[in-house]
C-alpha cells in the first residue's frame, strides 16, 4: 500500500479512497496480499537542468557545463548561471594540448603537483590542459614525462 496525503474531503471512488488516518491508497491488489504490484518500469526521473529550464538573474548567462571526470561515476552535463563578464565570446581557441572548459577545475594538475586534492565545484570558464597533460611553470600544457625532474628523483 502506498500512502499519500488525503485532505479531509470525500474522495471519489474507486481510487483514491480515504482511510481513517487522513491518508489515501493509490492502489490495492488482492493478488499480492494487499500490497501494490511491483512496477514494471522504473519511476520517471527529472532531466538534468539545461538552459531551457534555468532562469538566470539579470547580468548572468546560462552555460551548459561538463565537469572533467577521470573515474566513474561521472556527473552528467548540467547548466549553470555565470556572470556575463566571465563568459567569453564563443568560439574560444585554446593553445596546444588544451581544451575549453565551461566548468573548469579549480585545481588543475601541474608538474609540481600532478594529483591535487580538489572539490568538484566549477571554476570560471577557461582553457585547461587536455587529459594526460599537466601545466608546467611557464604555463604550457606538457606530458608529465616532459616536466623537469625534481630533486631527489631519478
């Protein structure tokens, strides 16, 4: 039995029917000992937010973002409001070994810190190193094997 709120007014039979505690039953099956049958299809889920169903305040623009992900489970693309001055005109041409990210990582891997600990929040839209590349001290994205050797490492 699935109980849902029922306001104190006559409920139209056959369904839903009010019961004594102010709840109503949505279905009752005598074939399953009074329990509703199991659903044959999963319940509907809401689609992720997109720019069609998000209203941004004045001075903000909606952008669909993808959070960079290296290990599943990964978040699906979603939409977020950004200040107009933080959203550059499209298309953006990024330097070699970099790609545009509407949702940039706030802690991009570097030669000095290849595995930074980071939260999943979005930084402002910008170019970031492609997967398999790290940012060197001069600001270019390079393969980790092209980073200068650290003292004490062979």
